[in-house]
C-alpha cells in the first residue's frame, strides 16, 4: 500500500511540469495534482540565468512560474523510483505515492568538460538560479573571464559581461560563434557583433586544461598551448538529458538520449506516463522522425499538450519549435525549426550590415528552419510554412 495517492504526479520542478499543472487546472481538472522537484525553489524559468537575472535586472520572484490553483508543490524532494506498471513512485523522503497518470519532466544537466582544473574556485556552469548569483559574485572586480564554448550560453554570458564592463574571452573549436546552430554567415555576423563590443574571440581552439594558483583559477590553456590569463571561467558546452530516473525505472531511451515517446508524448510501453521538455524524445510529425528539443517554449508547450492528453485527449505535439536568445540588449535572435538533419542552402532576407536580417535554411529546396534578428514577420511566415507539414 502506498502512503498516499494522487490523480496526477508531475516529476520534475521545471518549465514543463509547471505548464502541465497550469493547463490541467485551466482545462477544469479538479483532481489532485502533486509536483515533485528536487531544487530548493519551486518551478522557475531558466533563460534569465544567463541574462537579466545575472545582470541584476530581474528578480528571483519574476522568474517563478505559475503552477495553477491547488497544485501541491514539493521542493527539495527527488523521485527516486517510478514503477509504471504498479503506478507507484518512491520519493527521497521514502514516501510512496500512487498515481493515476504521471509526467516525466526531469529536464537536463550541464555537460561537464572532462579536463583538468574544472574543480578550481572561479569555474562555473550555469543551470540553476544560484549559479548566476555565485558567478555574479565571482566576476566582481576581475580582469578577465574566459567562456568555454561558442554556443548560446557562452555568447549570452559574454554579452552580459560586456554590459557589466567586464572583459571576456570566448574560446571554442568552431570557426565562428553560433555557427553550429545558424551556419557560417550568421556566425560571422555574431562574431563581429561580439568583437565590436570588446569580447575577445579565440576560435578554432580546444581547451586543454584550466590552471590555478592555489585553489583559484588563473588561466585557461588551449591544446595549441595558447594561454589566457583569467580569474573566472564559465563553461557552456551543452547539456545532457536527465534520464537517471527514467533509465532506472526501465523507460526506453532513444537515439538522442531522451525518453522515447509517441507523437502524443506518451512514453513507449507506458501510455499512462507522459514526458515533456528537455528529456523528451518525441515522434515529431513535423520533422518526420524522433527529435528532442531543449528550448523553454517547447518545454512549456509540451507540458500543456501532455496535460490535455492526460485528461483523455489524443493530440499529437505539432507545435513548430521556437527558440530565442538575447545578446544583451544588442540583438535578439529568434528561430523556428530546428533543422535537425542540417540544410544545404541559405536564403538571406534583409542585410547583416543593417542588423535586421533573416536566414531561411533549405534542404533540397524545402524550408527546414529559419532564424531572424529583427524581422519578426519573416519568422511568422516561416513558422506558418513549417506548420503546414506534413
Ligand atoms: C542558463 C540557461 C539559459 C537558457 N536560455 C534559454 C533561452 O534564452 N531560450 C530558450 O528557449 N531556452 C533557454 N534555455 C533552455 C530552457 O531553460 C530549457 O529548455 C527548459 O528549462 C526545459 O524545461 P524542463 O522542464 O524540460 O527542464 P528543467 O527546467 O531543467 O526542469 C527539470 C527539473 O526537474 C528536476 N529533477 C530532475 N530529476 C528529478 C527527480 N528525479 N525528482 C525530482 N525532480 C527532478 C531538476 O532538478 C529540474 O529542476 C536556457 C537554459 C539555461 C540553463
């Protein structure tokens, strides 16, 4: 016998769980809903961690996400085991909770860089709110911060640091920042924007190790032996889906490392357990294959879709994935897609020189993704075009 019973159990205290809880209530569901999250805080949005919250321009309260009325939120509590057959979850408090339906929304963890020196003082990863607070404390008064990675987090933090008047160096193996996501043309534009604001860019470099004097980080050393003196380091080299619970509970994992789900976000083999957000690998009708997306709006939309299906719907998740990234108040990049199998040509609207441009990514002549800086109408047109499929 379980210690208690709930109608819907939401595992994970992030965006996907919060939006699922809210949608359940918005749809008029009056049954019991329990949201279990292992963090100190109730659900909050992560995008401000590298932007407004880090800059001190927004507060923690502003980051909190609504969860709907009468939703029980347990913080500092992990779900340690979930038996989908018996529909019982075991919490870190040892309590056993039986459930009618459940949502797995355990998100992702930062990808750790397997090099020496990452345990030195002053080395940071960014995933939770308090990471931003401790980074902010560590960069006060330093000469230079090194950012490892050429993707969104590293570029956003470089822009935030420049806003604070702190010098930084971005180090990554590609030719340009953001080129993996958006190609060489956008990459070259992002590079010149960052450089024009004083960010130093070391491209084509692999970081070999971090060195310190005593316990504090003092320099970054590249495989080429190039070194950069710095007093803080931020590592932004991606994330990995958090499937620890899903794996130990016997859920099937897919090629992207996420929990395999149908188009309706039901986990394979356990249709009463749904998944959403960064750890959900769903059969995308739009992409024609299984995909996993790590974007805020997608996690929120999947949470809502899962809620409607928990309540008996049979709705495939067909929303066109949308993502945005802010480089300080200099530029907001927005995209729809993504081009999961790559692209073979790019069509540019507007001009990079003016700072207002759109890139349409095509594969065999067909639109697969689109990004824009300052031309929202182009993005909406691309979103509509992508939504028409299949
Ligand atoms: C610094 C940063 C900036 C970002 N900026 C942007 C942006 O500008 N635009 C954008 O689109 N996206 C951005 N993202 C990505 C976006 O935040 C994520 O896609 C989104 O948070 C995913 O939501 P989620 O609910 O799947 O997972 P999460 O928000 O990661 O929530 C999962 C939660 O589950 C908890 N958990 C894990 N296992 C258990 C367990 N067994 N029991 C209980 N709880 C558990 C975790 O601790 C975590 O709190 C950013 C991410 C970061 C880290």
